[in-house]
C-alpha cells in the first residue's frame, strides 16, 4: 500500500499534466450556471427541457468501466452522478482518466438523463478542473476513527460525516433562533468591547495580553458585555442583547471551554421573576424551532421542557443532600464535608465561597430539571440584588437541566454603594489568592451613580446547544482549540 507521501507525489505529477495540457488546476472563475442542489431538486423539469447545464462539486466516488467513467459529484448535502464517455469526449476523456482523483473539484457541462438503473445523472459533453486535491480523502465509510484526529481535522469530519455536518447547520440555526426570539420581544442587538481594562461581569480568571498602541495591559472579556450593557441601561436603552465570544483562562471538561459563544440580555424595569418566565419561553422557543421537540435525552436524564419548571432553593437543596446549612456553615465544616463526599476541589485560594459552590455542584448533578435554582447566598452573587425578605440571599436564578446550570440571571444590583462594598469584598478574596473573584471596576460604580433602572440580566452559553445535542462542549464546537500536533 502506497504511503501518503507517495500518493501526494502521484497527485502532484497529475497536477503538472493538467498544466502541460493548458489547464489551470486552480482557476478563479467557473462557468457554473446551475447549482448542484437545483439540478438535483428540479431534475425532472430540467431534464425535460434537454438543455445543457454546467454544475460543479467535489468528486466523492470514481468508477471506470471501459470507455465509461462514473463519478459522484457532491455539493453540500446533495449528490449527483456524472457520466463521461470516451467516444463523446475523445482526448478530454483520457485527460480526465489520467489526472482526476477522488477529492478533486470539477465542473461538468452536459444534459440531465436517467440511466437504465434509474440513476439521476448528468452526461458530460465537457469538463473543467476547479481545484486539484493533493491529499487523498480518508475512506468516506470508515471516516476518521480517532477522536482527536476528527477534531483536529474538523473539515474532513464535516465532509465525511453527515451527523457532524447537520450539527454545524443546527448550531447556526440555534443562535439565529435565540436572536429572532429576542428581536421579536423588541430587544436591540449591541456589540461591546472584547478587550477590557478590567475583566468584569463574572467569577472567572481572565486571559491577559498587552495593547501595544496604548502601551496598556488588558484582559479578554469573561462576560459578554455585562457591565457595558448595564451602562446602556443607564443610557436609556431598555432592552439589549449581545451574542459573541468570551474567554476564561480556566479548566477544561465536558461542560467548560476557554473560548466559546455566549448570549447576554438586559431588560429594564424587570426583576428576576419576569426574567425566569422570559428565559423559560426562550428555551422552549429555541428547542421547538431548532430540534422540533421539547423532549430530550441528555446523558442519563430524560428531559421534558414542556412540563412545569420547578424551583430549587439553594439552601434547602444543599441541606437535604449534604446535611450542610450554607448560611450557618464554617469553612472547616465545609472542608470536612467535601472530604467525606470525596469531592475534588482546587485548594489554591480556597475560601467559604468556593466551598459552598463546590457543595452545590455536587447536588446539582443529581437534579434532572427543568427548573430554576433560586435563593443563592449573596456571597456568591456579587452583582445581584439582595432578596428583600432575606438580605443574606440574592435575587438570582439559574436554569437547571440534566444536572447542569444552563445560564445565569439576576435582578441586577443598581445600588452604587452596595456594589462598591461588594467589589471591595471581592478584592479581598483576590488578594487572598482567589483568582476567580471579581475585579473592582470603579468606572462601573460611577455609571451606577448616575442611576440605572431596575433591570433583569441573563446570560447563557453554547453549553445549552451542546446539552440539547447531547454532546460535550468540545464536540459541539466547529473548530475547538487543540494542542499543536507533535511533529517530532
């Protein structure tokens, strides 16, 4: 069996043969006048007119039978058979046989016919090379077997795997459905900075870089414009949203990546109760529009988004599942419980806030949903309003589906003095080693001092899409970040 390098050399020889014959193997222009999709869908109508058409695509199968060559020409999800005859094409037929391989892009000019076997076919009266491939494609039936190789060469995975191609299309439909839903509710789409002086709006470790023109150290954003969109609330824009990339320099697992798409909306004159209803409607709309169902199997859970969405109280849930009262617990008591439950956690910068969060994550994985987590302690909600009945709790909600948090929303804190005090508490945590604690943003506090109306904010990432697809975050991305391949 020939090696890859030997096959490449053979194809490069064919490339030179095309050039010697006067063909440009990589022309800029084509003479295509009918898409392969249109030829396939409107085949009978076009065939009845007996007109010559020119279509193009990639050759995914090639079979020679004496003076005949059959090819499968593919464009996107559509496939059409091509037929080349030696007695009709003469020297062009021989050149095709000598130079064309599976994987090449070609255009075929001819008439649409139906073969004796009933195969829809374009019978060629001419052909043209559009792009010569120098590497052979993997076997399209076996595909790429190694998971890392599939993700590294995602373009081949999409080409050879109908399921992956369908996922890429659905991913686009997912975000468009989110966008259309919000636009229908009179939100406006905005764009906010990706590079920030202060990384704010979330508990996360940012990526840092240097801005040469301003000679300034900056951060890649860890939220999709949370503090910026709240400034837009100050500015009098009452309904805003943004869909964009955000970055967190943290761990990687099935539910977490460092570079991913997030949506955040902000709705003035609304609290977290109104936010929960809007988010439930959003999830149902997107699921029905993109997946045509409200019932999903996600991991070990069977989920029905159409059933009543429950409320899960943070304190009650953790107490029931672990025996720990998060409002009364001490750090040593939490650490003892984490050890008892064999929960692995990062000890760097560990504090009671991180301890409570780790206990909750243990509990969360056992909840099917759908529903909303409520009653979160104020210590782990530095941007949310206090509950008016119990100031130790936050007006915060998180959709819980299949054991995971699929978003985060608040009655946004608009008291500038309270916000400054909480930023100061977060800075103490950072100084003690907690790299995920929030940075102090004095410019945001200044904006709040001009007055921000009561506002509900909510954010969700592409984790929602991955869960509904029942895939890991990395599998659900088109081009996930990969470690460079070792060439040694």
